C-alpha cells in the first residue's frame, strides 16, 4: 500500500492534509467523493486547492491514518511519510512534474515554489494488499527430508571467506612486487648521506626568511638525493602521517615523509630514474594506492 494512495484517501475523508515541507492540500466541504467506488469520479474544476509551504509540518492525522491502514508502528509510518516527501522534492528539483494520481500534479517554478495543477478524475478506491492463505490439512510432521545442519553451512561459508582473503593477499603481494621491480624506486638505505657541508644553512639568510621557510629548507636537505618523488598521500596531522608511513614501509616501499607546514604532511616514494619516467611512475602509483598521485622534485 503506497503512501501516495493513503495520502489521497485521507484527503478525501478529512478534506485537508499537510505534506511535510511541500504544502497544504484541501478540498471544498461541499464536494463529496464516494468511498471505495469502482468507477472513476470526475473532479469538479478547482475542487482541490494547494497552498505552497516549504516549512509545512507533518500531519499527525495522516500518520495515524497510515498506522491504521498498514498496521505499522507510528515511528515507521512517520519515516515512510518523510521519505516520500524527500523523494518527491528531489524529483521536483530536477525539473520533473510530480504526478499524484487522484489529485493532479506538482511542478517547481523558476521562483522555487511548487505549482499545483488539478487532475481530472478522483481515485477513491484504496488498493489493499492481497494475502493468500492455505488451509492446514494435517498436523503430522513429515521427517522424510533431512534437516540441513546450519552449523556445517556456516563453517563452509567461513572457509570460503578465508580462502578468498588469502588469495587476495597473495595477489596484492605479487602486484606490489612487480611494481617495485618495474619502477625501481630509490633504495634510501643504500644512498650515502650528503656532504654535511651541504646541510649547513647560511645564517645570513635567516634575516630574509621566516621560520617556516627555514624548516622546509632543512627538511629537504636532510633527504637523500633522488631525481624526483611521487606524492601518494597528504595528511593534516603528524600522527596520521607517522601511522601510514609505518604501514606502507612494512609493505616494502621506501617512503619519504615531509612536513610542508605545521599542519600539512606528505608521504612520497622517491625515484632515481630519468625524468621522462615521471608520468609512468605517477600513473602506476595512482592505480596502486587508489589516489591521484603528484610528482615533486
């Protein structure tokens, strides 16, 4: 039983109904619609009025009517009505007319209001759900077919999941191994430390740079030499950057962690290959980590 049908039926009986965040429908008290009629009844012109109200409250009478007709609990009936209102407004917002059988149609104007156009026929007949009942012939219990052991079924499902997880882990390991072999990333552990004289910062320059630029300069000088690096992750705090640095390093990647500023940290993989390999490296790492990687020098 649809909420739309219940809405129309309730309006015919109560002569007015508020549809939450849409507006108020009303029928003149002089107009009578025969309940449960098998024939379509013609609606007189201007029989149904609509008043737009973007803040229209939920109609408690309609909620009670839905509960009565569907035997649902009140919170569930309220949720059904709110969902119908939300979906209706989404439909109207994309420029489509909302047709309510037995009332008419709503459409959103350029000013953002809802405009109602009355339909031709009433739809007073409420479609009730059909239930098929089969008479119980015998109370005897038939033991001819064996009962399946739910515990064995559950164990089989668990074994299947474990096998899939192992296969997935093996495939990921093989992929990472192939990527490392093809891209040949810089092995940070085998690179000799740069000359300590290169790490010295000219103190005369401190008068012309702020502390943030100085930290960035020192951070860059402390990294081993590389042709270029591909940034794979960016974080807003040091704890997250440290956490994922350890995680990716455990997979066998050589990770460079840089501090851009006090609240900006990056993780990157260095390469000592030719510069014309930057596009290939960036695309490969974008697919591997599921991100939009960036090249930095």
